[in-house]
C-alpha cells in the first residue's frame, strides 16, 4: 500500500514538471514568433509607403513579365514553328466592355463588365498580330485559328531585349511622374508606348538626356494630366505635358 502511494506521488511530480516545462516552451515559441513579426513590420511598411515601391507593385499588377509571356504564348499558337523573332510594336491602355476583352466569338455569352487591360500590336516572324489583354489574360483578335502545334506549352519562352527595355521605359517614366508630381501610383495610367528617337523630342524635353538615340515614347495620364516621356530603358526624360479640359 505504501509503495502504491509513493508511486502516485512520483507520477504526480513528473506530470507537474512536464506541464511546467511544456508551458515554458510554448511561451518561448510565441515570444520568438512575435519578435520575428515585429522585426519584419518596418520592412513591410517601408515597401508599401515607398512611391517607387508602389510603382513596382502597380506595374507588376498590370504590365508584368507574366502577362508579356502570356501574350507570346497566344501568338505562338498562330505559328507552325517556334517564334525566334518577337517584338511589341505598340501598346495602348483600354477598358474592354465585357469579359470577351473586345473580341467576342459567335454563339458565346459574356459577362457585361468593364475589364481594364491593353491593346497590343506585336510582330512575330514578320507577321503583325493584334492582341487584347486584361491584367492577366491575353487573346489574339482578328487572326486565324490556333495551330495544333503548341510549342509554347513545351518550353519557357524568352523575352527579347527590346521588349524588356520597353517595359523598363514604362517603369522609369511612371516612377519619374510619381516623384515629380507627388501623386499616387494607382491613379497613373499608361496611354501608349511606341518606338521613337530622341531627336523627335529634343526641343520639347525639359532636361538633358544622356541615353541612346533610339528608344520609346511613353505617354502616361493622371486624371486630366497627360505627360509624354522618352526612355531607352535605362535613362528617362520628361518631354511635354498637357491638360485635358
């Protein structure tokens, strides 16, 4: 009987020690988690409040590399062999009237909703294609039916340097507009971007330009303000602005 009582006391002591130990471990784990969370808060806050950071976030949600790759994939379907030459000729901001992105098919019903996106004119292997996009989806409009061979699904397509520079030109122009006008990124819209030479704008530009002769004419809008920039993808200069009445 005595040995049973002793055993019960030992068991209770072990259970109590184990409870206290687990409670200490739980508290320590929570303290570590909270400390890590607090340490990352300033980084998150700075990224969200930075105008350049906001510009990056806004850009990635619109003209992202994912969208550009999607465009090349749907264009690839129009060709029987892999595309080696691919270039974006012009981009225009559009608000499509429905989920068909302005390119409805016969006997199909679409949701009537305003879908913000872009109208792309792209050239692949010397053939000009018109592509309508939302912020994440793309369709070739006014072209022949897709070929049965879909090379784009078998390998990752590499974007041409000219396409990358065009995107960088938009990004630099947007960042300059936000910096000089102290405006919010979400209110800035891309009107168009096209190939150009700085000689076409030298008399209109307000600052010295030290980039390449060939580059891109980027037109952005903010409410009633329309601003034209020139950039080669590395350097950018503001050329002219106007107000729409």
